[in-house]
C-alpha cells in the first residue's frame, strides 16, 4: 500500500522545492516519491511523458481548458500506481478543488492506497507575488506582458478554489499548516518533520 500526502500552498510557497528535496533525501527506511500535478500535465502535453491520458489532456494549441476531475485524478494515479507499494508519494498541487476530492479519495481507495495527510505551506499574498515575480513565469507564461497581473490571478485562484479544498481535506485526513515565510532551511526542517510524523504515526 502506497501512502499519499497532499502538498498545498500558494504559488511561490515552495511546494515543489521542498517535495523534490525530500524525494532526493528520503526518510529513514522509506522511499519518498514526488509528483507535481502541473509538471506532469505539462510533460504529457509536450510528449515528454508517455500517458494513457495523452489524447484527453491535449487541447488545441494555445487553448487552456479545465480538465474533468476524473482525468486529472487519473493522470496522478497513473504515476502513483507505478511506484513501490512501500513508498510515500507527495502529491504536489492536487486536488485543487473541493469538487475533485471525492474522485481523488475514491481512486485512492480503489487502488489500495492510503491518504495519510495534507501539508499546507502558508505564505502571504505579498510574499507569493515577490517569489513568483522573482523566479519568472512557468513554462508557457514566459513573455506574458503583465506577469504581476498573472501572479495576482494565480494567488486569487488559490484563495478562491484551493483554500476551500485544503479545509475540506482537513476534514478527511490530518492537516498540518506550516509557516513557509521562514528561511528555506527552516521551512525544510518544518516540512521534513511534518512528513515524517504523518508517515510514521
């Protein structure tokens, strides 16, 4: 049985950075894997990742569409089902919507996985904007005329859609809130301890 921990936080909170570091360093006697919902979706769309969902996630060039929750959940569990049953998988950035949670939970149960917690990396709007603008846009966003407007939009979408999803996850599994405005090393220590305690207890 694979144990799943959902990682959430606003843009710039360090979800992928911290998750990748833990996947590299691991936990005592436990392998840790990391799947970023956004990165996996982009990899499938560009053809870098082979997937049974390729024909379902490739919209017309330049067109952004909101995928059905069953498709996005399938994309994530396609990865999870390939890893060792002894692993802990950090799912970075999904489920983003309250409506996606039932499908996510049911797919986990059907595949004999267990969701053992959700870690939420908290940062303010100001810090989110500073970090996102400081690192530049994601693939497909570089060259956007108004990066500030885009960063504001992404943070607002997080407040509107993902914060309610985080609250809902907290009603079905253990929720750990971390202050991610600290130094990278301090956040790393907090993150490591949170994952360790969720995975071991």
